[in-house]
């Protein structure tokens, strides 16, 4: 599943190829994504892309009349390729441009989304209730500690809640808690401010490092082959249950929390 770093790398990968360019045609091959693709997307013909932003895992392509919102769901990929590129299975949506390129969404599992926010209004409230971006200054010392007061839920579940902070998905919650030395099962309300501040730094570091690593895949967004935006990462715990801790050589353990896998080192985390 694409997490925040993959979506940010996607934004960086597609932006230079579509910003300042005019839409020539819009093709919806299968409107049945997570929500139906609205007919209003046809109003984009003749309009110019002003900028491409990201909020949480939503890509926001801005036009003067509104915002085209894209979400990659579980399996989506976006690339900007030549308009005569053969259509592949699961190529559900095209945004063609007058300079001969096309932004093409492929999504085998169809949990992704293409929505139109007229006048930039977020009528479905997808963006309004989100917590701060982890790489922005709003996500600062004291923030997690204050939000966690009296909270009895496990720290990992707390971190993965988009209303608290966006974009800390399962991989990065596992990795950040390992690097901060915090057991994923500890009650959120019992962690000291000092430990939360260290965790805040580490969350920023692991996400930034992943975005930086993904930078090597930027060229994939304009190529027909490959899987743009999915990059190999060096991980300490995620996907390594039963293997040796890279720090202390103890065996890493795995539990399920909120139906997601948590992998941790019983020696390094407490
Ligand atoms: Zn260890």
C-alpha cells in the first residue's frame, strides 16, 4: 500500500510534467473506484494545472475552478506518459494534456479515488478533519504529549490515527516506535513528554529518509514499465518478525493490533 513517502514522491515525480500544461481530454474507462468518478471531471478540458499539492495521502491537482483529488488506495499508480501509449488492464482514468502527455491512473484493486472539489470546497470532508502533516512545523514538541493525555489506547494505534497526525502508516509506526525504543502496546497516556519529543523527531526522520530514498525512482513516473513510487526501503522491524534485531540480536516478535501487524524487539523497546 502506498504510504505518505510514496505519495510525496509521486507528487514530485508528476509535478514537473503537468504544472503549467492544459488539459486536452479526460477519459474515464471505469468510474467505479472507491467512490464513483464524478462527471464534473470533464469540465477540466481547456484548463491549466496551477500546482500539485499533497495533504496526507491525497494528491491535489489545482485548477482555477477547483481541485482534482487523487488517492492511490491500496494498489494505485500514476504516471505521465505519451498519449499514444497502449492502454493496460486497470488503466481506469486519463488526464490528457495538449503537450501530448497523459496522466494515467492504474489501480487493480480499485480502492483509489478520483474526485472533484469545485471551488476547492471539500464537501465530503475528506481533508477537514485531518491532523497535522508530520513534516510540518505544526507537528512539534509537546504536540503528541498533549494529544495523548488520559488516552488508554496503545501508542501504535494512537499514532496511526489520521486525526492525531496524518501519514504515519503501519510501516512507519513500526519503524518509528522501534527507533524511539517504545513498545507498541504501551498506553499512549503513560508516555513522558521527553519520550514523545524524541518520537516526534524520529517520525520526521524516518519519513524524510523514505522520501529521499524514493527520489531515485522519480524517472519511473514517466516510464511505461516498472512500479513508480514503490521503493525498496531499509527497515529495522517491519516485515522482519522472527529475525534478529539489528541492534541487539534478540529475536523480533510480532503481535496484531487493530488488525495490523506490529513487530518489535522485546529488548530494545519498553
Ligand atoms: Zn533489539
